[in-house]
C-alpha cells in the first residue's frame, strides 16, 4: 500500500485525504485542531457517497486512515506529503522546516497554496527540489484539476513523480513551468469575482442573478470546452481569427472594472452576505455540498458519454484501473477460460436509482449491455473491428430481477458463453453484490455486416475466440433460469 501524509485537515486537506484514501492509498493526517478527525470524517462521508459513482470501474480497496500527534509521525513512510495549512507564509515555512527533517528524500511535498509561488515555499530549504505547488479545487475528491507549479530547483524526477501520482489518483496535473502569483486558474476566478463584486455593489445584479448568468450560460460551455475552444466555435466556420476580428475591438470598451477594486467595508460585506443568505440560506452547508457533488458527478458522467473534457479524463482513469479490478480487455487477459468472465466491476452511481430508492429497470439492462460490450471486445469485436464493418446486434433479451440494488453499492457481473454457432452468440450474465445474486440477463446476439445491415458470419479469429469460450463454459452446470419464459415451470 502506498502512503500519503496530509498536513492540515481542513476542507482542502480533507478532500486530499478522501481522494488518496478512496484510490487505495493509506493516509496519515496531522492537524492540531481537536475537531480535525470529525471534519475529515464529514468530508469522507460525502466522498464515499459520490466518487465511486463517477467512474465505470470499481475503485480499489480503501486505504487505512490514521491521525498522528506530530508531523514526524504523520510523514513516516509517505511517498507524497500534501501541505494544506492556512495561507500564511510564516506558518507554511515553519511546516517545511519540520518536513525537511523528517520526510523521506524520495517523497514529493505538494502545497495546496492558492497564492504563493513555489520559490517562496522552497527558499532556504536544503530539500527545495522536493517542494512543488499542487493546487487543487474544491471538492478535491471530485474536481480533477491540480495546478503543478515548479521551479528550476525541482528535478525532472520529482516533477515526473508528482505528475504520475496525481494522474494515478484520477486527477489532471496542469504543469505550469513559469511561476506567477495565484497561478493560472485562480487568476481567472479573481477577475470574475472582482467584476461580480462591482455588479452587486452598483446594484446592477444580485448574487443570485450573477450565479444564474454563470450556471445557465457560459459556465456550462466552459465546463466542457474551456475558454478558447468555446470562442473558436463562436467564430463559426472561419474559426478563431473571425472571432478575434469580430470581438477584438471590445477590448478597448469600458466593459470591465478589473483595474479598479470596490472598497472592502462592512456595508459591502452585509450587502453580499444578505443576498447570499436569501439565495441559499434554506439549505445547510452539508445539503449544498451533496447537491454540488450530485451535479458534478452528473455533468462529468455526461461528458464521459462523449469522451470529452473531464469525462474523457475519467474514462482514461477507468481504463488504467481495469486490470487491477480484474477486468479483461483481450483473450490474453482472461486467466481461466473455463470460468465465467468478470465483465463489470463498479459502484452503482447516484443517478441509477428511481423513486423506490433502488436501481431502476433500465439500468439493469444498461449494466448487462456494458458486460456484453466487454465480452465482445474480449473476443475481438472491439472498436477497430466494428470500424471495419462488423458487429453484433442484440436479437433477444431476458432479464430476471432477483434482489434490490442501491446507489453506492458495489456490483459485479460475470458472463458465460452458452452457445456460439455461426452468426449467433448466446450470453448469460449474473449480477452480484458480494455473494448475493441480484439479477440475471440472457442475451441472444447476431453478427451483422454493418454495410448491408444483415446478419453475416463473423471474422475467423472472432469466431475462434467465441468458440473457445463456448466449449470451455459448456462444462459448467446449466444456470438456473436459462431459457425460461416468465411464468414457465422451473
């Protein structure tokens, strides 16, 4: 088990702890706050509820979480140390002084700082090469971006290790090779924030109206394409040059007060806080966190369907974990042809449940369809084969709903090839939670020529692989319910 040390267990530190822990790392925490364990437990409750449903492959076994009275004990054996103490340079440098004495030389030390440059954190320390900025976004357990800011003091080995570990836990390392105050993303946020403060102060818009402008407008576009790609599309067929020619003159217009900051006083604080209370005060912070998490998971899963933006990143993370979760991609990955093949290993996401609180009927079929797709890929009917003009179409499906399935529960599907004759492929799926049988799915598929849209024999290598499974699985006892229509005697 790999070990991460978290120095500072607030909202961000707790998010880092959850991200590492749920991706199979042991996590050791130091925070002198007597409420630190409770606070991190609250963050973990949300993370355990939402993160497993983000991907389509099960997360590894959760690591061990422990709390320690000193920094020295917390960092023992850690290959990643994440500092998330308050934004005070003197406090951070005090922490780095202790880390210099106790952190293993091969470990990466990341700082969650949103404002300080890495050179400020490294100054005066013999182990400066280990220290990088690793600035995340809240909630850390769901949001994938990490700004990795380095200096010439960092070795290529440290930089590569930092990026590899961040990628391993399902996040995206945006490597900034030139440091600047507040890095990149927060500079955008600060620009929008300052403009928003003026709009509220001048009575142009309320806090709710500004939030609506973002979430119903450009915020959705930015979520999947960012800034420049969004504007490239806005330029039409002529692209970015046309957009710049059309809107470039606006740069000289008085559309912003970015160089002018409203006076920060009690009047401004009361105005904004009052509007915010009216806008969202009916919800507790825990309720808002869960609404936020549900929305983030839903948006990123939707982006995964088109393999775009944060969804594409999650798909790549799922793919990297398939082998560790026992999922095969090819015939060579199947350890024992004589046994049913593991074709699905995942957690039931939040949006798979219905008004009765359990998995809706269509999602049973969705899960079995995913298992069929994996079985097709294993025998050679993968994306390349389908692009060449051949595939399988489902001709008949029979699903038995045996027991309830709930959001957040782990499910596995194991698949048998009942018959492989000519154009036909007959599959049997069994869905389990642990040893509890949840459902079975029986599917008859026909191989089709995609050009003629008619049934046709599969390619020889595909037919041979399918036959290997059918012959090996024939020795297994016939599954209960095979070929049985509703109401027919057992």
